[in-house]
C-alpha cells in the first residue's frame, strides 16, 4: 500500500496501539478516541490556546509565590515554626542534599520551564502568526517534561502532612496555602484543555 | 472516529507512526517531518530498558524499606521509623485510617508497579495470559500512578521543614527518603521505556479490532 506524502498528513496513527485512521473532522468540545485502545486522539477546544496561556501564567505566578512565602505553620507549647517550598527543599541536608536539588527541580524548576516553553509555543499560534523559532523543539521538550513536573503532587503532599500533624500540634495555613489548592485545580483543568494534535498540526509549517 | 474499511496498524501498512504527534511516515524515515521526534516502528530495545530500570528501581526499593524514613526527636527521646514501622505504630495508636493510607501508598502501590511492569514485559516476550485490553489498562494505570508515589518524599520534606520546634520536637529525613525517591524515578523510567504498541502485537501478528465500527461510542 502506498500513500502520497500529503495524504500522510491526513492520517493519524494511534500513539499507544499503532492503528491508522483517516483523521476525522472533530468539532470543538468533541473528542476522537482510538476504537481499539480508547486513547484520546483529537480533542479540540475553542480558544484553548488563549485559555492555556492564561492558566500557564497563573500557575507560574502560583509557583513563584509558593516558593518564597510560607504555606504552613505549626505551633506547640508556645513555639511556632513555618515553612515555604524553599525551606522544604533544604530540609534535606548532608548526604540527602541531592534530594534538595531534586525537590526544587520537580516542584519549581521543571514545572516553570515547561509552562514557559508552552507559552512560547502557543503565543504566536493564537495570534495567527508563524510559529516561533525552534517552536517544535520547544514543544517536544515541554511534552517530555510533563511526567517530571510534580507541583500538583507536592500540593497534595501538603494535605497529607497536614493530616499527619493535626494530632501532634496546631497547624496554621500560611499565605501560600490556598495557592496549592488552586494549583491542583488549574493543572487538572489545563490538562483537559490541551489538544496535542491541534498544536502539532498548527506548528507544521 | 471515521474508520477506513479495514483498520490496520501503521506497521502493516509499511508506515511508522510518530508517538508524539501521531503523524505517519513511510517506514525507515528517521525523524518525523511534523514534529521532529525520532521515529521507530517498535522500540527494539524497549524490553531491555524496562528490565534495566526495573532492576535498579527494585534495588533502591529494598533499602527504602530497611532504613528509617523519618527521625523524630522529642523531649521523650529519639525515634526512627521505617515506612512499615511508622504505619504499624500509627495503627497501634488507633490511627487505622492513616496507617492504611500509608501502607497502600508506600507499599501496595510500589510493589504493584513492580509486579505489573514485570508482567507486561514477560507477556510481550512469552505470550500474554490476559487480553490486550486488560494489559493496556494495567499499563495506563502504572504510567499514571508512577509519579504520584513521589508524594511520600514530599511529605517527608514538608514534615522535616515544618517540625523544627527546638527542644520540643524536631523531625529530620532519614536515609530511606533518598532510596525511595530513586526507586520512584527508576520505575517511572521503566514504565516510560515500555513501548505500549508491543501489547497489541500479539503472537499471531497485529490483529485489528474485529468490528471497529460497532465500538465507536
């Protein structure tokens, strides 16, 4: 079976199970699934680009704020102590200081880098401009960083720590605590907005 | 989905699909023309990589359970807790709920990941015992859940940063936290190395869905 090169652009291969389909026209808010393994193939949303940029900027601000402001504080017997994300990373010292670096990477640097790359890729697209230089490489890197971007996992970790400590001491929410709740919601929302197929096809040129 | 008359895999059609952007290219094309990713019909090294990361991951998971995860210093004395030890302690104090959560998150899920990854890799090599759909579902769960195991390490960090109440109580992270983090990272790499398309290449050769049109929801 032979396909002309421009014909290949209209086919779509399921990345999970390798079946080939003719790419269907999918209306906004509809989703195209692979019939065999049910992987979502195309899920366009109207104005998704603009919304994704807005959400990415919000998360960037949240991460920056949570890094420096304390998010939790505890008190017992008149002593009070509070912690920010930076304090949390540097809780690992000596032999364990590799973990300090890892924690900073997973919850500050990688999420921030990924969002900056995403904004860089999407900004020209939503204004109907030609893609930014090296946009493909930027989006590839941004996608590769997804599993290692763990800000929302850290946010949930705060809730777990809270439960564990509530018996032992008084726990207070710091100014950054509500940021984490917002972070989890926004990360989940932007994940649902993102249609990788749409982004790749608009970077084609 | 709009399906052609007979659904075939890219490989059966002499094509190679890009796993990043889904564009097909003629077999042998080194890089995807749409997104620039490296193209491989099937990752020939997939299983070797899965097993290599799997072994290092397991190697780290053992010391993660032997060494203490947390050291708590209070007025009464110093206490070192391993993962299981900490959960048993909580249960003894009547805190059954939290103890169960810790056991599920730090023991059952990591062990389950090792078992499932090994099962998937063995299934590809020696013929699967369960259906493609089930193995695919298991793979998705392992892929999804992998990064969430890092929550244990983050909780240790948060507790250690927060509980610094001078003589009253201090918590410091134990050596196990490093091994646990490494074990999570290595199992994530193991799961990422697994080429999920291998699940669908059963021993009889790739087999398309029998009545794909009926399955469209």
